[in-house]
C-alpha cells in the first residue's frame, strides 16, 4: 500500500482532520494529506499540541487523526492522560513503530521496545497494522473510538507502506475557507512598559462581559476557577489538567468551526509551555481565533513562582510570529475594548493582559470531565 492510498482510506473511514509531527515512515501519507484541499495536514509543533488540537476539532464535530512517531508518544503522555483520556475524546493515533525488534537507530530502541506497553499502561486500545488488513484495522479503530469515546491507536511498523521515492512537488497548503490572506500584523495598543492595574479575576470579568455565545477554552489552574466564579456557561471548556494545551485545543476548535469565534483564556506559564503554538497559529491564520493571555508574570496557581514573562514580552513574540493583530493592555476598559475589537474583526488576534498576582478565593470546578465535554460539545453543535 502507498502512503497516498492510506491517506485516501483514512478519508473513506470518515477522518477529516489530520495533524501531528512527521516521521519518515509516513512521509508519503503526509504528502498526500498536504495536497488534500478538503482536510489538509495541520503541522503541529509538538505531538502533545497535536493531541490538543485533535481534541478541539472533535469537540467541534470532526473526526480527527493524529499522526506521530512513537517517540512522540512520550511527548504526548500528559496530553493523552489528562486530556484525551480524562475527558473521553475520540481520536485515531496513527503511531509509527520505530525500533521494533531492536533493529533501528539507537535513539529508537528503548522506545520501540516499550511502545505497546506505553499504550497498555494508558489503557489505549491498539492494534498493529499489517499490509493486508489496513482497511479492517481502520474500520476497527473508527468503531472503537465511537463506542468508547476515547483515543485508539494503530501502530505502523516499517514495511507496511511502500516508499515512493519520486518526491512530488508539494503545493503550498491551503486550508480553504479557514484562512485570511496574509496581512502585516499590527499592534492595537502596545506601550513599552506595562504595569498591571487589575487582578486576573477582574480582567477575566471585563473580557467575559464582551462575550455572546462564543466558546472559551480555559488554561488550567486559577484561570478556570476564577472564570467559573465570574460566569459558568456551557460554552466554557475548563482544562483541568494538560497544562499548555488550551491554545492548541482552541486552534483545533477554531479550524473545525470556522463560522464561529473561538476564544482562548491562556496564562503566561501555559503559553510558554507550548510556545510552538504561536507559529502554528501564525501559519494557519485562523481568522476566528481570539487568544487572550492573562499574564501575571508568575506561575500563580502553584504559589507565584516567577515566570520568564517577567522579562520577555509575549505580545512581541506573537507579533513576530505573525498574529494578525496584537494588543497589550492593563486596565479593565482596555481589556474590554481589545476583546470587543477582536470579536468584531478578522484575526487571529492576540491580547496580552498584564494582571497583578492577586488570587481570588474561588472554588474548584464542580463539573466532572465528561459533563464538561458533553455540555460543551452540545453547545458547539448549535448553529
Ligand atoms: C505538566 C504540568 N506541570 C505543572 C503543573 C502544575 N501547574 C498547574 S497550574 C500551573 C501554573 C500555570 O501558570 P500560568 O499559566 O501562568 O497561570 P496562573 O496560574 O499564573 O494564572 C502549574 C505550574 C501542571 N498542571 N502540569
């Protein structure tokens, strides 16, 4: 079977969002997906970000597949455990099996030996693809995902796919309908020095006041809790674990539901943990994404340890990457204005909100992960 045939088969089994990090064993699969105008390949910076993106896409009504090398399973462990498995979010994990039987470059040998064991430990059902049964294995994976509401893995050993040497030219990927034409990013408000004026909860309250029924993906920690205390809504997705992934989940949802705005409430520590996402956003340019970062310059939820954002302007990083608009604000009125402007205009937008380290005394999120998933997905299914 060729990579192009496998890509076509994935489409026939209903998979319609493809993301991940490449491995040479699936070079031809990815090349075929890059050429597919209906469900083009979304290049993630890390495998765990791809897992987040796939979850966001599923919440938006799609059937995602994450393609990765088995080394990427290690990178994805926390995303799989505290996001996909905890909430119960279906995704096909198509994992190349480097190091199988100890015959590979040294860096693959140990991971190759423990790959099925890692999936077993996580409780992710898996099968190994064989050339003559790819179709049945994909049907099995699609069935299991739907029945379990959970990720399912197919391991792809070397030799199952034929290698096509020709190196066909890859067209520039176009995500039809999801992209804005490239325009120079511009700053809305960007003073050199930003002194926080309000607390994170006050800033969240000012932002929430601007919202209608837009979905908001929340970074973990007190951002969730304080937002919950301001206003709980079915359109709020509270990320309980999986630190760093709110932005990736937001990108997946924004791409899956291009007609709707997707808002991300991020933290500085969360964004820095998954900084590659700014390049994914700037490259895909989802016009409907509003990325708000509440920057208190500390890891507030774990005791106010200093974060590098004390010395590094995150808005400058977003601007350099190529978000369409970038704002950096401090006061409640400015927060409201920046969020309102972002909701009214084509993005992607980045709003940096410098806030104090003050933490409100607020309760934990009372909803179970499955309840959060179900009410959120239902809210996303509404037109
Ligand atoms: C992988 C991982 N490492 C560490 C933690 C512990 N942790 C939970 S919230 C948090 C801080 C988040 O910082 P930030 O995004 O800046 O938000 P803040 O709490 O300051 O609002 C940390 C380190 C975690 N949940 N997951």
